């Protein structure tokens, strides 16, 4: 598990699916730490990634860039439970055209 003031990264036992829970705020100053944590967790293997943004209060376009980087380097990405504000920033980057966005029963609608 990687911890930083803004995010926590966890992956399941079979190392096929990775869930990254992002909380607080995410801006360009978090990008290097986020990519380092994801890169270490991914270790060059393709995975199914879920980015759970239910507790992400705010983000800038670096968040969309980070998710596009995960998709390019590490595999399929799904953004789960973004707030309307985070979703709007995500859409500004064009990332919504290449990354699935959905909500679950515990998240936002």
C-alpha cells in the first residue's frame, strides 16, 4: 500500500485487478507520486484498474492525464464514483472518451 496525503493504492491478491482509492484533492503536484505508486504496483504487467474517486473532493486536469497514463502503460481503466466537479475536470481532458466512468451502489449517482 502506498500512502500520500491525497491517495492510497491497494491491489488484490491475484495481482490482476488493481483498485486505487483517491481521496482529498489531486493536482499537478501529486502527479509524480501517483505515477510512481502506480508504476511500482503495476511492475510492467497489464492489469484491470479501478480508480475509486468517491472521496476525491477536487482535481485539476492532471488527474485525467494520470488516468490516461495508467491506460497507456498498464491496461484497462475504469473511473468509479467521481463527484460532478471531478467528472467535469475529467471530461475537460478528453479522458472520458477513452476511460469508462461508472457509479456503484455505495458511490455517487
